[in-house]
C-alpha cells in the first residue's frame, strides 16, 4: 500500500447558530484568531448528510499559532440548526468533547474561573496523573483542557487549540483498529475500565465505562505538521446500556461537533487504504465534482469523508492552495512541495497577518 502523509488534525468542525458570536468566544478563550478562510456558499457535496438537499452555509476556518488543530466554525444560513433532543452523555456515539492543549492547566483553570466560564467538575487528575478540566462554551459544547507537550509559538494565551477528541464507540476493539489502521493512532497510552472521578460532573459520569487513550508512535509529517503537531484520541464505551447517536435525526452542520478533519497528502492512497480496511469514502469532492480540484473560495484542494465504525464523520483534506497572507493576496501552492517536508517556521508565522481582532 502506497503511503499517506498525515500532518495532524487540521480542524474540528463545530456547528453553531451564530458564527460571529461563537468565533468571538473561541478567539477570546482558545486563541483561534488566525483566519485561513471565511466564505458563504452551498455545501452541495454533503447532500448525503443534509437531508438530500443542497444547503447554504457560512463557514470559517480559524487557527491558533501556538499550535494544535483549528476550528471550522459552521453555520446554516437557510435553516435553523437543530440541537440534540436529549442530553449528550459520555459514551454516546460521536464526538463528545474536544481536547485543548495548555501550557499550564492549573493557571488556565484559574483564569477561566476568573472569567466566570462554565467549568465542569473542577480541576482533576487523569489516569496518568496529569491535571485536566472540562469547560462548556455558551452553546453547549464541551472542551477538555489538558497538558500540552509541544507548542509551535510562544504567545500570551495559555492554550493552543485542538489536541484531540473524546469519542463514544460501541465496540472498543473495532474502534481501536479503525483509528490505528487509518489514522495511525497505534499506541495505547492507557486502557482502563471502571468509574472515573475525573469525569465528575459530566453526564453519565457515574457509569462504569471502558476508556482507552490512543497516541501515534510516528511523528506527524507534512507541510503543517509543526503547527498541527501531535494529538490524542480517547475512546469511551459504556456497555450497560445502548448509547445514542449524537446526530441521530439531525444533519451534518447542526449544533455540536460535526466532524474531525485531518490534513493529508496522498488522497488517492488514503482512498485505497480506507477501501482495503472496509471504510470507503462516503463523500469525495473529486468524484462528486467535474474538476480535479475543489474550489473553497480563498482555498482549493481535495476533500473526502469516511465514517468510523459507529458513524462518526472523519474528514480528509488535501490542500492544494491556501491563502498565506490574505491582505497581500499571497497564497501557497502546496502541490509543488515535498509532501513529507514541513513548511519553514517563518512561513507559518506569516499567517499572523490574517489575525482577526475584537
């Protein structure tokens, strides 16, 4: 099987009811203030997940130059986005929480407490003995602030951005195989079963659960690998009762965490790998489009989706062109570069000219 280069988590998609309000909160608290693109358009290729109709949306991809994946903040403009009809709980199928990396978890906790953010359960120790805590945004989404090990750039903000996710699954062995074979998370950091005090305050925290934290043995490579960096996947399975699908009866783009996206090179090789492992692409911007490159306004490339064994949406993006310094009209052609070579730091730092303030 030919190789695929994974640079890391590019972004987590977040369905919101107001892009303006949500992005302001994420800028102020998670430092995602670098605008990669922002556009209003239709999501024609996602009809399989939007009720069979082409939907209109306003979306923005925002990064934090301290590192980690960004947020794709996504708002319907032709319908009112729907919330789940039930309280989403640990072990429900889909993305339950996004991990945010911090230089100093205790200091971040105290700062968030001063800001009177919605902290859940207090400062806790994970199974490795590291500090972490949960915080809920004003829109009902849960984030876990955890210890970060590598940061791209020093800034005043205490946090980088996306460092992984917590995902509910039904069959732990099958889920581990998927995230290991497809995405390279081949290292089990811990594998625990029981009740966990560090989940205090979260829905279903009192239930016995199977909890596995995955990491990748191989260092990420590729153009943005130094910015996106390492990441973790935490899988949660609750076997005493049937979990609910977080997006059951709703559309992709409705409220909550809609997908987990990876920046890659070698989309054709990734497609072959997914098919070999039994997870064919459910969306492919090239096969579903009459061009080899899909134009995303200020950016262009090739994107595709697969579903994990429980239907959680994983996106792959092979960026061909990205706006580097929007104000000067300078863009970057990634297809002319060595797919494994990281961009020089000064070039990544130039994205600071795309910073959104206020």
